[in-house]
């Protein structure tokens, strides 16, 4: 099984996480590309990104449909920590923008 996160894009060769806000688009494109490569090779894939809005999940949903893969969203509703030291005010903004994934939204 393959596992991808956009945050993996920011891990250097020594395993250090070095986030660069200006490269977030590249990180998400990398995550989508890696996911598509794995699905094209018939691999199972887990993507664990911070999807706040439904549209952020849509590329993965469409890929799953295209490759005949099962698509499942697991939403975390508890506090599971903050491993990347995201500022509390940013997390609050994300919470206000949150959209639950709904089957009918597809």
C-alpha cells in the first residue's frame, strides 16, 4: 500500500521537515502525481492531507473513479495534535472553512 501526504514534499534527504508556503501548490501536485502513478500500477493508496474544502478532495475522487479504485474518506473529529507547529489562529480559520465530505457532493 502506498501512502502520500503533501507534507512529504517538504522532507529533505536527511528527513528534516522544511515547509515552504510558496511551494504548497507544487507539494499538492506532487501528491496527486504520486497517487495517480500508484493507482495506475494497481496499488492501494492512502492520502492523508488536511482537506478543508470538498474541492480539495475531488482530484483524488476522480482518480479513484478513473482507475476503478474504492474511494473512502475518513474524517478526524478530535484533536490529534499539531506536528508541524501550525499557528492556532490558522487552525481556527481552517475549522471555520471546514466542509464535511458528503456522498451527494460528488
